[in-house]
C-alpha cells in the first residue's frame, strides 16, 4: 500500500479534535450513502456497509484529567472499489499538554493510502473532500505558516516583498505554489484558463501547500528579492519547496512550469503541482506527541478487531478482483469482434481513398469544392492530436470546445495511447460526416441509425459495445451531474457516447446534435466517466 497524500498541521483551536471527528464521520457516511452502501447507524467502534465495501473504524480517547493527552481520535475509512483498488483514509487528531509543549493546542494528521491489483491504472494523490473546510475550521498552520485552502493574492511591490519574506523564511515547512499574474490586457480566453488553473491547483494541493498569485506589478520585485532566476513569469507557475536558498540552483529544486504547458488544460497545473508535492509529503514525520496519543487510542481497541476487519476487507477485494477478471475475459471476446468491425471499416476507408485517387487521375474530381472534412488526414498520433485535428479540419460540422477535452495528456501517456488516438480520430470523423449528412443532405435520423444504415465508409460500428445513445437508468440516477455539460450556452444532460475501448481508462466521447447551429456538439472527450462498473 502506497501513501499518496499526507498532511500534518498544528492548530490553536482547542476544539480541533472534535471538529475533525465530526467532519470525517459525516464525509464517510456521505460517500457510503451516495453509493447505496450506507454505514449502519449508531456509535459502534467499527461500522461496515454490506459486503464490507465501506468500513469506518473510530477509536477515541477523552479524559479531562489526562495532563498529557486530553483528547484524541483516530478514524480509518476504507473504500473497496469494484476495480480491485482499495483506498484508506486515516485521520488522527489529538490535544493536551504534550501538544502545548510543541507550540500547539492540537495536531491533525491525515493520510490517504491506496493499493491496486491493476498496475496499468494509475492512482493519483488527491485531498479528501472534507479537507478544505477542516483547514479553515481548525486554523491550520505549520512552522508558523498558515496552511490555507484558498488562494492568497499579492499586489504590487509591497505585496511582492511580503511574499518574498514568506518564501525565504528559514524555518518555513510549508511549500508555496506561486502563479505569476497576467498582463491587464491579456486575452479573455487566456484569463479564463489562468483563473481555472489557479482554482484547480488550490483545490488539488489543499493540505499540502499554500497557493499564491502575485500580479505583474510585483513580478520584477519578487525576482529581485529572491535572486536572479528564482522569480516567476507572467501566467507561469512555480513550486517553492521549503529551504529556499537564493545561492542555489532554481531549476533543480523550485521548478517553474511555463503557461504554455497548461494553456489548453488548466487542470494539468494542479496535477503537476501535486506530482511534485505528494512524494515528499508522504515522508513527513508526525510530532512526538503522537506516540502518547497512539498509546491512549490503542488501549481502546478490542483485541483482534482491527485484524478481523482487515482480513474481511481483503477477502471482499479478492473476490471482486476475480469477478473483474471474468468480466474482462468476456469483454475481450466482444472487443475482438469490435476490432474486426474496425478492420472492415479500414478496408472501406482504403477503398474510398483509392476510388477518390482514381477519380482524380481521371480528372473527374479535384480539390476544388472539397471541404476540410474531405481533406483531413487519415491518422492521429494520440488523443491530444485527434482533438487538435478535429478542431482544425472538422469545425464546419463539429463543435468541439477546448474545455471538452479532459486529461488527454494522461491518456496519451498510457500504453494504449496511440491506439486510442487512432480510434478517437476515426470516431470524431464519423461524427462530422454524420453532422454533414444532417445539415447539408437532409438526413433526419440519429447517429446510431446513420451508422447502421448509411453504409458510409466512415460510419462507426453500430453495436452496444462501441456506441450508446443513452445511459442506463441506474447511472443517471446516481451520477446525473457527471453527464451534465455546457451545450450551446447552457447546461444540458448529454447521454449519447462513443466507446473507444473497454480497457481501463479508455476514452469516451459524449456528443449531442444542436438544432440551432445544425452541428454535432462534442461535450466531453476524456477518460471513462463513472458508472456502475467504475
């Protein structure tokens, strides 16, 4: 099991232990309830849902007469997923005389651990859902630096001097992620991406670091105060780790990420920051007072209970892993059938290309009068390339907003990335040809009917394993918000989607026909959205 996330902070709030207790219990109960596996009510030390899918264990110590550890709580929430992965969130909070001797009234320590049997599916560090509220409620700080769940903005030369003073504190133990502000005359789209990157990063690094923005009036002052090469450029992001040494090498420890890296993918900024911060956070050591708190909590634990819960949870995970394996065997057969359909489609594509070349040689066709959709290349390197080609060549019939492409770089890095890119490009071209059939040629059926009946060489395989025009009732009841996207200026529920593959995080393309613009609108292109099997 790997520790993906660790946050430890001090608090001057004497009620921090109770606040952590309430927040974690409510969060765990909410997760189990949303997945229709509610935890039993009551105050039992261990509460487990059906089939041990969700388990919450709570150990508590409360003794006003204890001069060392007055209060302590340890909560362990285990989530066993259908894909065989298991996530364990452990929250420890304690207060008392031992904490006072360390300069705090209370301490909070949060770990998120995970393991998986599928090594092709990456596990990403992310803060628990309750973290932002808890940081605020407990006035979290570490080494005298506030651990804020919101963005701090520094203005002008004075603000830059204040930020430089924070970054160069000798005992600073909290990393600081700094964004360089944009010029006042920056394009509206660039400003929107920048704001989204700041917001996403602030959420993703909550508990790990503080996020700051310094405006353009203060950038030169910051660079001068820190030393040449240690500043941040407009629109860029820099992660300042503890122990900033102006005499050192800025490029090896305090990395700057230029704005071009995430200009079309604001969520990537947060992912990059987390990837830099999470490994070192997992090595952070708890204060010495925890040893005393752990002794009090261990005295509350009945013998063998922890081991029993662990065994039962592991058994459930093993059985679900076996079930996943059987499902994949069945899916491989269906996938092979789909591959054969694609081979037929490829042959049709080659036949159409050969016919077009023959016609050109005969002088029956020329490129005059052809549209971008007809002249588009046949191949894409990966999913990012497929999206870029679609916006360049298919825009007449395909509305594909930049924000509809989600985590495409992540998909590109997978072993199947090139294959997914090829199939995604074919799917996007199929949507464009269907859109042209409706808007130009008067076709009035849906995409499935067009693929089934048109015999067009670019038609997508019309079978349930490759194309769905609606989601299941269960999916729409449980996760309607994940199928709601901006469409033609307003939020709309989009259910029709193309299935690129059934493997792992293989991408999906959600689309809908917009009557006002007479085009197909791509609402989402990214990794598999959550459903009853993921």
